[in-house]
C-alpha cells in the first residue's frame, strides 16, 4: 500500500503535465478556426473542464479564447471574470498581440455592461498594442468599439472621428465587409451631426456594396440611416422613406428595429397619418427599453396630441420627455467617457514623464557609478602595473648585479688560470714532475670551478632565454660574454687546456678522425671540458638538448666502431 501511494504521488505531476499538454494542443486547434466557426469553437471550449487546466499560461489562453468565442457568437458577456485574469497574466508574460486581444475583449465586456469609462480605457490600451504589432484589422475593431461608445454618450464629433479611423484601418487590412460597415458608421455619425446630404451619399455607396455581397443585415442597417436622413433633412422625402421601409420588410423580409419604426412613426405624423403613427408608438412603448428612444416616441406622441388639441395629454407626455432627457443627460454629464479617456491620457503622460525623469536619474547614477568604478579600477590597475614594473626593475638590478659578480669572478679566475698555466708550463720546462703534479691538481680544481660558473651561466641563459619572459636588458650582457667563450680563439685555448689535463684527448681525436667536422670537434671539446648539454646548446646555438645527445651518440658510435689506437682514451673521457 505504501509503495502504491508513493507511485501514485510520483505519477500525479506526470499526469498533470500530459493533461496540460493535451489542453494546450486543443486550444491551439481552436484558435485556428475560432473566426470561421465560432459556434464549434465555443462547444469545444465549454467541454474543457477547469480541472484539466493547472497551468496559468494555458488557463489564460483558455479564458481569452472563451471570451472571443462568446463575442463572435453574439453572446454578450458583462462580467470580467474571464478577461481580468487574462489581462493580469498577459500584461506580465504575454506578447503584444496577446495583450491587445485581452484588452480589446475586456473593453467589449465593459461595453456590454454599460461601463463605458472602463471600456474606453481598455480600448485605449488595446489600440496601443495593436499599433505595436501592426494589426490593422483589430485596430479597426477597436475604433469601432470607441465609435460605439461615443455614439452612446452623444459625442458625435468623436463618433465620426473613430468611425473614420475604423474605415481607414479596415481598408488597410483588406476586410471589405468590415470596411462597408465602417462606412455605415460614418453615415450614422454624419446623420447625428445633421449632415444629412453627405450621410445619404454614403448610404448609396453602402447600399451598392450590400447588394453586391447580398448582406441583408448591412442593407437593413443602412436603409435605417437612409430613412433617418430622408425624414429629418431640411427638405424631407417621406415617400422615399416609406419605400425604403417597404424594401426592408418586403424585399429583405426583415423586421425593422425600434429606431426605424420610430422614424417611420415620425414620418406618418408629419404626413398627418396620426392613427397609424399612434398605433406604432403605442406598440413600441410596450417593448422599448432604451430611454432616449422612449423619450423620442413620447415626444412624437405629444406632438400628435397637440395637433389633435389634446393639450392635457400632450403636456403629460412632454413632462415625461423632460424627465427622461434629464436622466439621460445627467448620466452622461460632460460626456464622461471621453473625459475619462482624456484624463487617462493625461495621467498616462504624467506617469510616463515621471518614469522618464526617474529613468534619467537612474541612468545618470549608473553612469556615475560606472565612471567611479572605471576610475577606481584604472587606478588600481595602474598601481598594480607600476608595482610590477618596480619589482621587475628591482629584479633586473639584482640579476644584473649577480651577472656582473659572476663575470668578474670568471675574469679573476681566467687571470688566475693563466698565471697557473704559465707556472705549469715553466714547471714542465724544468721537468719538475712533483711541481707539475701539484700545479696540475691546482689547475684542475680551478678548471672545474671556472667552467662550473660558465656552465651555470649558460644553463640560466638557456632557461630564461628560450622563454617569453626573457629580460633583454639582462641577457644581452650575458649573451655577449658567453659568446666570447665560443669564438675560435677561446675555443683553441679551451682545447689546449683539455689536452693538458686529459692526456691530449683532443689532439688524438684530430689525428685519428681528420674527417670530423669543425662542429663535431667543438662538441667533443665542450663535452671533454665537462659542459652540460644546456650550456652546449647556448655555445653552439642549438635549440634542442636532444640534438646534443643525438650528435654525441653518433660521434661515440663512430669512435667505437673505428680501429683507432686511442679508442679507449677517447671513449673513457667521453662521459655520458
């Protein structure tokens, strides 16, 4: 049982991951056809249980798609329970398109709820992101929403502005039907601004587009605006208004909306068809729920009653009209939505300015800090470099002093050697064998000491001179002094010394092996003298020590294979 529970606990996250992955794939598929088949998309989304979504990103996608599907199915959502969480998520984690969609559909929800203040703010944010991702279609939809709010709040100048912006965006995006509806919105706005003639001209254009596309909804809406223009223009044309109304009912088979009926009732009143007008008005008053339309109907009815000298009833209706108009204009005092938008822009500008100011201060502090840090690091590095240079100078001075000491000692030893050598030669001449032996021991010791110094000097030069850390100032002097030991004169003197103390080994070598090269004799002389391979590399200008051993091995082999009478002497003195 315990093992089972452990396995179950282990598998639960895996199951969750698999479930989230499948849900993400479903949402991706829904997004691909939500515009073309919103009803199917909504059915799929409704069948996704909330228990299947544990990932916040996927959940936000689900909420957004659910809102879009509801909107495209003409189901008005008035609660922001879907859009608000999506906005919160996408504002922090989403891209510009996701933020645009979240804000746009949140604006639609607020618009449906009649919260025009929040709707206009949401649309304004959506507009910003739509421009960032260059989505002209949704930019047109956003401006359509703003146009609608401006219409509802009786700001007809703004209504016309956003209708024209919507038209331009749809034209740029290539959505011809939406472009036609935007033209319809422009004609509506112009009618509200009492520009009836221009409004009618646009109606003619929209009517042709509607007929070409067989769009009965567009035709009905457009004919409704045309009826308004025909009825309320300075020179009304009631007959054309009635013809347009009949086209809606007969040709299109549509039931005109309440506003069209209101305009037709006004046309019947103006043509003295009071009974028909009253019948229409009384029917509409039982079903209408829009205050402005109710006020208009009561005003037409009051006008009819006045014409029929029913003054008391006319007065009652006019009082109702005043009350209705007062409530309308109070609720939209100073065109609040537009003022909210302006206030929002103002606050946003102030916030941006303050943020810019703060950013400038932060940037200045960063630059100042960077400058201070750079100066500090530069000074630290400068001191470090100077200290290293000072250490190098001290080391150079120390090494130079040591070199001078070594060279001075070598010079003293050379002079002493020369003196001892002279004494030795005198002893030879006097055939004083005892003195010769004594001198030979002394000079042998001096020989070793002298060439020990020289050998060590060569080793140091080889070690440092072949590295990247070579100090030219030091080794130039060393090199010059070492070279003096490798020239012909010094080499001859060295050979004499070797012959003196090693049984004429170099003389025997030259006699028995006349075909040896000069470099071979030089190598053998240095080897008999006891120089190290590193010293020989320096004296003979050879890069690798291995080459010294190879040459020595080759020469030793030639001597060993020869029939030289002095073979044993030559090999005995050739130490490995």
